[in-house]
């Protein structure tokens, strides 16, 4: 009889512990998933444009932030979009003034002067300035050492390129191609143990693929952060100034 009572007591304790154990396991699993969330950086060139407000609406829908490398004249032409980029906590970067190779890269000083001019436009519109720059068409092959010495050492700018190229400027009508480019390259960068920095453009075609990209990246555990001067610059010259 005593043996039977002991057996019943052990069974009762086991039953009572099951929900607690399951809850703890669920909690541990949730915490582990949150902890494993991966960082990714979205960047947009050539804005702001007439489509920036819609782009920002999409980012807001997915609770995502991005870094905008903007052109001086565009900031002044679309001040409301520029101010909203700042207000909503997105990253601020400069893309120059002309976006014309023969003008921007005409001399080491001209490249610096364009970034300085873009910064003046940003300050004029928003009261903010930034040290992050991305040169037109990327830093290679045009931004050689003499250019970087003036822009980075003298000017105090930090040079950014990318390691994931969406090619959204090329495949404007092939949204699946743009999506595949991004996801394939993100996985490749991840395998190398690096943090993905995605190049996209502030243009109508990008808006068509952006929701699908954001949805999939979030599903894969990524969260979106902004670039700032605390990050070590990623560029094709490996110049960390």
C-alpha cells in the first residue's frame, strides 16, 4: 500500500512539472531566437526623389531603418523627404552634387568639394551634418589615394561602398532578378562571417521589390541598423580612415 502511495505521489509531481518545463523551454527558445538576430545595413543612393516618401512608408511598415547617401541638389529640391529621413532616425550619408564622373573626379579637390557642398545642403535643410560618404559609381577605380587623402584625412569623411549589389539600377523591370541578387549575395557575405551592406537606389523600380526583400530578411532573423561614424568603414580600398 505504501509503495502504491509513493508511486502515485511521484506521478502527480511529474504531471505538475510538465507545463512549467514546457513553458521554460519555450521561453528559452524565444530568448535564443532574439539573441541570434543578425545585423544588416540597407543603403539607398541618389535620393531624395519624388518617391522617397513611399520608400519611407515601406520601411516604416516593416519597422526597418536605412542609410541614405544623398545628393546635395536633391536634398534642397525635396526638403520634406530629407527632413522625414532625419526625423524617423535613418542614417545620413553624402553622395556628392553632380553625380557626373568627369566633374566629380576631375581632381582630388573637386571630389572633396562636392561632398562638402552636399553636407552644406544637408545642414541647410535639416540642421544636421554627416561624415559618411559614398562616391558616385563606387570608390574604385576613380578614388585613388590622392583623392582619399584629401577627402578622408583633410576633410574628415568616412568612405563607404557595399558588399551586396542589388543591381536594381540595371534590372528595373526584373524584380525577381533583383531579389535573387540580394538574397544570394547576403548568404555569401554571411558565410564569410561579414555583415551585409546592401546597395539599392531611391527609384520607382526599387519600391516594387523592397517589401519582399524586407519580409524575407526579417524572416531569416535580420534586424536593420543604420551606419554612422562609429562603424568601421567598408570600402573597396580597405581604407578605414
